[in-house]
C-alpha cells in the first residue's frame, strides 16, 4: 500500500528534538509567570472575519497565506495564522477588561500557506504574550525587557532588538497619502505586488524584499520622521527606558511590519544564524485593535516568537547537549516467562514514584542493555528464567558496570537506596 507522507511545510517534531521544545516552553512558563503573565489557551480555528478585520485585507497573510474553508453549515472559517487576533477576541468575548490590565501568554501552532524554506513553514509554532489595557510606554518597555530576559534564559546570544515607531492611524493615513504622491509618478519602477500596495496600503512597500523596490525605498521619507508629537513622545520614552536599563537596540526606520494593527512601537528580534527568515520574534503596540474588534478602546502591546526559528538560532550554542529526561530504571525481561514478573516489578516501583521503563519484547540482553544505555538508565533490572526460579533479580549499574543479585522482596528498598530516594511517608489512615 502507498505510504502516506506528511504535508509539505508541516513538520514532525521527533522525541530527540522535543527536548529543546520542552526547554523553551518551560522557560516561557517560568519567565512569563514570574512577570505576572497568565496562560491563555485558544482555539486553532476562528471565523475568517476575525483575521481579515484585524491583520488587514491587504496583508500578505490574509491575501495569500491563510488556510480557509467553509464548514458544512456554511460558516467561513480560517486556521489561525497568528494569535493576537484570537487573544483580543477572547478578551472582549469573556469581558476580561473587568480585571484591569490583563497580561497573557500563549503557545501553539499557527498556519500560513507560505512557500516553505529553512525557517519558514506552513505549520509553525509561536510563543507569545499580549498585555491588554494600558497605553503606557512603560508597558512597551516591560514587554521588551521580559522578552530579552526570556531569550537569555534560553541561552541565546548575538541577537538584535530592532525598533521603529509607526505612529497612530492618522499619522499613517497622512504618510500614506504623501507616499502615493511621491511614488505614483514612479509606479513603473515598483514590483507588481508593490503597485497594488501603493493603491491599497502604501506603507507595506517598506516590507518588500525585491531589490528595485528596496533601492527606491532608500530615498523615500520614513514614517518615523512623520508622526505626531504624542506618538513621538511615546517612542522617546520607550527608547529612553530601554537605554536606562542598558538594553541594546537598533532603530530601523524601514521596519513597518506586515500586519495592519500596529500603532507606535514596533519591534523585531533578528539573529544572524537565520538567513532570509531572520526574525525570531516580532511585536509591538496595537492601540486600535480592541475597539476595531468591538471592544472598549484600550491600549495593548505584545509579541510572538517563532519557536522553530529560535531553535535554528540556538543550534550553535550548548543547546544541542540537552537530553531527554528518561527513566532512571530500565527493566529487561528475558523470555516470555519473565514478562509478568517484570510487569509486577515495574508496577511496584511506580507505586514508590521511581521512574521506570520496561521492555517486553524478545530482544537479546545485549540489545536491551544497548537501549538502556541510549536512554541514560542508571540501573537495569535483569530478569531471566534462572533469577525467576531463584526469587531474585540482577541489578546492573550502568556507570560502574557492577552487578548485584538482589532478592525480589528487597528490590524496591534496594533501588531506592541506590537512587537515594527517601522513603515515602504514608498515612496509616488511623
Ligand atoms: P509575525 O511577525 O507575523 O507577528 O510572526 C511572529 C514570528 O512568528 C516571526 O518573527 C517568526 O519568528 C514566526 N513566524 C511567522 N511566520 C512563520 C512561518 N511561516 N514559519 C516559521 N515561523 C514563522 C505576529 O504573528 C504577531 N501576532 C506578533 C504580535 C503579537 N504582535 C503583537 N502581539
């Protein structure tokens, strides 16, 4: 029968790799909760409108990349391409504003039908935070400091924090008109996509990766130099706070971001280990989105980090040495007659919370010891038919290679001694 393969751009995360994911996810939980962020778990599918209204009709994600379908009842649904829109939807729908400034974090799969390449997949994973309910520039700074702390906890070095100010809606409207006036006479020099962008959302031209458009951009005015005093003051405070905290950043006047909901501060984290797809993480402030999706207007800021990209960036650090947390004890049964007794031992050890695994299959002792070694077992309990009839087992220390014969009734306490596990205090029920 023909083998069924995985879809293009959609990866399996195998056990050997999952250990890195666990490390990053554990760090996210530790760091974000340390700063008072609470976890939110959201659906993978939403009404398509949620994304068209928030990310913007003209954004590539909405135009070209979203997985959309109509269900049997005729509802138009999309697989989430990002999580900010879903978090805001949940914030409004569940009236989380009652609780004041709400600080949330999430992790999970996102879907974009992009052309797959290294660091760019169709199913990928983000870890992100969204803080909703404050317009303070201190919040922007808090989020960048926390992100910096998180990246360091993951042992990442040599990353760059890139910032820009995209102003408010009015600033962008004014600047878009200005851009149209400048670029309309030169429209033939733009790529096909940018010609459309020029009519629908000229700011997005700054995102274009095509050489002719990039060249043209060099001489264009920048949004950050054309914003109102309020937005300018906000950004000045953010950068001053970061400078005071010795957080190193670069300002890139061309950074505009591909999603429409941003206002004022936008940022990206880039790393040289990633080639074309060099953003590990991106985010910013989105002060209009809550009202645009039907909530009470309030300020918000957040970011999302691409886990696959962080892992690529970490590959050249000590990260590769992480190992899976395998059980300390490995039970090797030898022959069908010993399986049941091996199983009883396995159960007895687990009742004492000793992490243990067992292999029931008819492999040789040598093969089982090799597997135990691969899984970093400290002790292997060997149970052959001779041991069975003598009421004993053999315990092999995988470091010293020494072996002890242990009476079956003393086995649990022997293992606990060897692993330095203190006895469990059980209530006598009296
Ligand atoms: P984004 O820039 O679209 O922003 O994505 C954030 C990060 O997700 C990127 O920097 C990248 O690391 C990762 N990423 C995006 N697309 C892919 C892909 N196809 N394959 C692998 N990784 C990918 C957002 O999603 C916003 N929701 C961020 C945000 C949160 N802004 C405010 N709050």
